C-alpha cells in the first residue's frame, strides 16, 4: 500500500517537475523568440508592406527553430502584437523590436540566429530591397556582427 502511494506521488511529482522544466525553458528562450519574431517582421515590413512569401518564410523559420518549438501559440500572439505595432507606427514598432533584439546581444549563437532569420526573410521574394538592407545593416551593427560575414 505504501509503495502504491509512493508510485502515485512519484507520477504527480514527475509531472510537476516536467511542467516546471518547460516553463524554465520558455524563460530561457523568451528573448530569442521575441527577437526572432520581431526581427523577421521588421524586415518583412521594411519596404512598406509585408508580402505573402515573407510571411510564409517567417512561419517556416519560427516553427522549425528547435529553441522556439515549445512556445506554441505564443509565437503567433507575439507575431500579431508586433505586426499591430508596426502597422500602427513603423518607427515606434521598430524601436520596440530593436530593444528586443538587444536582449540577445550577449549570446553569439542567438544573435546569429536572429540575423540569419532576418536575412532569410529579406531574400524570400528573390531580392533584398534597399530598405531591407538598411535594416539588416542596422541590426548587424547593433549586434556587433558584420552582415557581409553572413550574406
């Protein structure tokens, strides 16, 4: 009887531990998720409009990124929030996104992930527009990366 109770306690406790691990993982990767979502949308809107090919590329990039898979619908809600801000006022939305991107500046892998995702979205329609290149250069400079190393 005691063993059965301990087994049940272990199952319940194990579920709580797994849930806590998932929440910690989200906290660890939240800055990356917000920087990637914001950065990719910043590029998509840089030339004045967001094309379907860019949105599809953003969706592919974010849904396939291993560090972001546990966020689920939170990625979509973050995309909608950033999109609303960019549409309401590009400069205001841009500044907010640049602040989010600054949050990954201390991690080489994360800042490269953000810049490469932005570059991939910029190339989604076949060419990088001058406005997109300006944003890419601004972000690369803010992250202390050279765009030419990745283009």
